[in-house]
């Protein structure tokens, strides 16, 4: 069997073969093949296998450390942490590195999406001949629109012709490439594919986790919104390839903001199988994964390494591993009791997992974004704020109570280190408490750290994406394996944000669905507590009225961005949100954080140099190296500034 290696330069054919048969649990079954050939796509099994492969390709981006880093580091949500290498420092733009064409993190979409796009085109071209239902072909149309949308947001205009014509299935090596303009990519590829997907997809998912009419509506609404911002270009951010900020059909930004609002509110009124969960805590509580609010995810499982896409015993933070949260996890295993015992062990549990200390949240996250930690449950449902004695899970178990702060003993399940909600001036940081330079407060058994004392080496972990296994058997489990949880990509809640943002930008609103009405649906939910994660205890409390009453009137884009960060913190949305609204330099130009040494609680302010050209990522050098064109043409192909 001949192995194909066609490229629009270095874009390889998508060669992950799978079958689409359903098992007793109505999930996608993945049966790896070494390669797809053009002939294979001319069979029913080939077309169906290609569709399942489109779901598989999500794992190469969502949950991958490099892509995750590129979406978060350098924003107001994350900066580089103590163990960061150049891959993380480069993305921060704070004088410790620079983004160049050989940088790995921003290259992910380029090398992942084009193969999937070509697979989708192969499905679309061959489906009718082999008798595949339009509803199934619509899944391929969705993914082609989805991938082109990700590409255009990341790099600007990208090629629609992969070697055989625009949006055509390519079956031969092609070492040239021409980039289309942003309007061409939207109006020829993204919008038509997503519109057709909305038309042809079913209301209910075909199998667990497959896309539906409302999944397509979400990305169509988001594409309308993003394209409208691009057309409006309020801060004169350059585009590439250079093109007038004009729609080929003569429609203006106002038209597309209205379309974004209309599609999003239609989905809210016709939710199908989706809904907002009652409590924010439950959106990310690991035993509740794949719930009614989750619309799209990169799936993983602890049932099979084949279906997981990665080892169940030891992760490598590469390929299809779900390892993003490791990057934002500090080395909590350095915590010691007052008598020097490692009381917090590495554990395959949502608050712990494998520490890499590559990304740290700046102090502004805790003092500004999540200023209200008492009423709003989202801070508690996002971070790990207490690290607890888990030596009872050792083999053999250790139930000893160890002296801790103020020589007060802490037993299994009790807090050893706590990040305080508010700064307490009485904190005593003298000495190397807990071996990590923590502080103490009179009468407390836990060591403590103020929000203003968070550093690049000790900071709250990211609970919402944390490790979860059901096979720990009462022990510490396998914390060094990649996560077996699905990585969230899209949620029903985003319809409210999209519609609200469009309304702020001038879309005519329906009764009961003004920007403030829509945002208050989200804020009302945020005020409801059922469990206190920091205290590890039941907390039945409803602060919805307080949050709703505190919502400003009128709503602004700045407030929507704050709310989006509170809702989706650390999930890979932030860079795209700041780029879409052209607020990146305004929001993230400076940040404060203490240094990389244990015991450093003195914040320093850092300045990022965010240039207009940074609003696009560089075309990867591997793409340019594989193109059989002149150096001058390669220079023209690359985004300016890189």
C-alpha cells in the first residue's frame, strides 16, 4: 500500500484511521490504521473512519501542553513559572524570550488542522458516491469549518487550496502554497460549512460526544462575532495577507454582530440536549464529566490506551496526552510539616496530579479577576487553594498526625498549606516554613500564603482541569500518567457570552435578552454553592441576588472579558478572546508576581512588549522549509514581524 505524503508544503495527510461503529455505550470506537489512501475514502468504511478520525485529531491540540501554553501564557491569566523553559518564556513577551517561526507552542494548529481539513474534504467529496447520510457528512463540514476558524484566528489568512483546488481533497504531493485572505477564508469556507452543518446535523448527538445542530450553531455564532470584530478593526491591528476590511458580499460588521446574536439566542431558546448546570462547581467536578453543558471535548478514558490515545501508566506530555494541567501545577510535594515530613504526596486526584511548574497565574488574577471570593463560587471552583495531608493513602497507610504551623498537629485530610482569600497583614513569613517559605497565623495549624505573596514557584493549582482516576483503589493511584478526563472545548454557557458581546457591539436584542440579562444568567449560577472546595465541606448557599445586583449597567466589553475569564479561566480561551476584541495589549501589558525562589513574597511588576503584529502567530518554520519556492516567496508567505 503506497503511503501518501502530500503537503501544501509540510502538511501531511491525516493518517489516523478509525472505525465509526458504536459499542454498547454508544461511543466512538477507534481502531488505528497506519494510513488512509484515496481508494479507502471511496468506501463506506473509509468515509465513516475518516469522520471518527476528525474527533481523534482534537486530542493533538486540546490537552497538549504546547498549544495550551500558546493560548494562556502571555495573557492576564498566566505567565511563566519557575521551571519554565524557552517554550513558555517565549510566549510571555516580557523580555525573557521572543516568539519566532521556530517556536513550538504556536505551531500546533497549523500542523494539526490542515490534515483534518483534507480528511473532511475527502469525506465530503466521496460521501454521496458511497451512500453516506447528509447528517453524517455534516459532521465533516462542521470540522472543516471548525479547523479553518481556528487557523484564521491564529494566523490570519490561510490556504484554501491544498494542492487540488479550493476546498478539494488533495491526493498528491504539493510543495507550493498560496494564502487566501481572511474574508475569503470566512466567506468561502468557515461560514458556508458551519451554516450547512447547522442545517444538516441532528438535534441529538449521534453518539456520546458527537456534534449536533447546536454545536455547529455555537461555532457559527462565534465565527460571525469574530469576523465582525475583524471587519470593524477598532484598534487598527494589521491583517495578513493584506486585504481591505471589507466583506465580499458587502455586509458590514453590524450585520455580522446581529447574526452572532441571532444564532446564539436561537440556540438558547432551542437547547436540545444541552443546558446550564445548576452549580458552577459541577461543571468541572471530575466525576461529572461529559455532562449536559459540555458540547464538545477531546475525549480520553482510563478504560483503554487505544481509546485514551496515550499511556495509562506514564505520560510523556506529547502526542495525544492530556497533560495541560501539569504545566499549571507547582511542585506541592515540596511542602513539609514542621518536623520535615512530606505530608502532601503526589496523587492522582483532582487537586494534585503531576507538577511541572511551567505556568503561574499573576497576582492580578486573585486580586482583580476573582476579587469576590465569598459570593462568587467560580474562584473556589477553579483553583486548588488548600493542600492536605494525604499520607493515609500511602502503602502501607500512614495515619500519623504531624506537627504543622504553630506546632499544631494535622492528620489525614487536614489542610497543611492554604492560600488565603485576602491579604492578612498579620502573616508571619519569617523562617523557611513548610520548606517552601510559607507563612503562619496565630492559632492556625495550616501554613498560609497571601494572594499578594504568590510567586512563580508557589501558587494555587488549577483544580477545574485536574487529574481524576477511578482505579486508585484507596491509594495515590497513577499521578504520572496523562489525564484520562475529556478536555473541554465548548460549553453551552458560551451562547450567553456570545449574544451578550454582540449586543454590546450594537446587535438589536430580544425582550429579556439584553447583554445584562444574558450575563446575569451566568452570574446568578455563579452565586450558587453546593460545596466549598477550599474547605472541603458541604456549603449550601445562594448568593445569586448579590451577584446579579452587583452587575454593572450598562455592560461593557471590558466587563464581558472579566466575566469570560472568571467562567473559562485556564481553559485555553484567553488569548483568542483578547485578540478578537483587540484588548490584549491593554489587558495584559503588565502583571505582578513574586520571584522564583521559595520564600519570595515580594511582587515585582513586569512589562510585556505586545506589538500589533503579535496578534497573529508566525507561520511555522517547518512549513516554510518544505515549500519548493524562492526565499523571497517564503518571506512573503510569513506573517510580518516574524
